[in-house]
C-alpha cells in the first residue's frame, strides 16, 4: 500500500474541471484516509446546479455505495428537500472529505473525525452554481 503523499498540492490537477478533480480524488494519497476507504465518494448532480450542498465526509453507506448522501443523513436530506419542494436531482451534493474515515466497533464501522479537506474550494469553483452551503463540523475548519 502506498504511503501518503508528502505534498498533497502536487495531487491537484492543472485543469480544474469537475472531471479532472474527480479523477484526482480517486487517485489521492494526500493523507491516510484512502487506505481504509472502500472507494472515493466524490459529488453528484448537475455541474451547473443552482445550489451545491456540502457535507463533512461520507459515512459507511456512502463508502460502500460510492455516492454522497445515501445513508441516514441522506435520507434526512431527502425528506427536508421534499418538504421544501426541492428536487434533489437538480442540486449538486458532495462532501468536504472524499474518503470515509472510520474505526471498527464490533461488526460496525463507526465515523471518526477526518483530517483533510483537499480540493474542496477547487471543487466548488470548478462548478458554475449560484449558491453553496456547507454542513457539519468541517464548515468551522
């Protein structure tokens, strides 16, 4: 297994498009999170969506499926969006951290505080959306 990169800035692609950032995130070794993650959980939705919702990090369900907001938080988000009359397919959803950080607790994988947030600002700016909202503890870091 590769060691984390000493300089994560070298992992940022020259072309800052969503596709280039998705590819870079899939190959990211900027910190240790990639080691235990099943896969990278990037973002989904129209790149020109008027709203971008950003969570802290993928959870267990997201790590297994490879899509953001499909676990318990995603179910809550879906209910809130439905109540507000917002079609989820019209917004862009992602997380600050692209890999699930967890600790084993019996047969379960429990969320653990993430350490990195590489490329989030670039991910936001690579899209042409009107509004972005960040949720969770990562908004304070």
